C-alpha cells in the first residue's frame, strides 16, 4: 500500500500537544530575554551616586523621612526628580508633598 504510513499531524495528539508546549515555552523565554535586555539598558542609564552629607545637611532629609515613612533614598530620589533649572542656570525644587512609592 503506497502512502499508508504517511504521518498525519492531526492524528498525533501527543506530538501536537508537545509542539504547542514547546512554542509556548519559546515565547516565554523570548519575552523573558527581552525583559532582561530592557532592564539592563535601564540599569546602564541609571545613576547610583554616593552622597555624603554633613549632619546639618542631612537633618531636613532625615526629618522628612521620619515624617513621611519613606527611606532617605526615596526622599532624595523625589527631590532629584523635581529639580528645575532656571534661565540663569540656577537650580531649585518647588515645594511638594513626598509620594509613597
């Protein structure tokens, strides 16, 4: 009988199920790899400064931290996000209420 042993994917439930699982796994891995690349790009452009403040300079930041329940890093990050540069190059931060992150 000619063609009697031809493979029929519609009849192969185990094989098609395996192929669907493999395709799903591949899509998940590709998505995870893209997420990892995006995170690495973001990390590469981030700035992580070390900041040394005197006790007098740190006091207002510590007070804001204690009052809001935010960490010092969260307070400083919010301050940095609100820096405005005037036409003469002067830096300022308008008054704001720290947001809980």
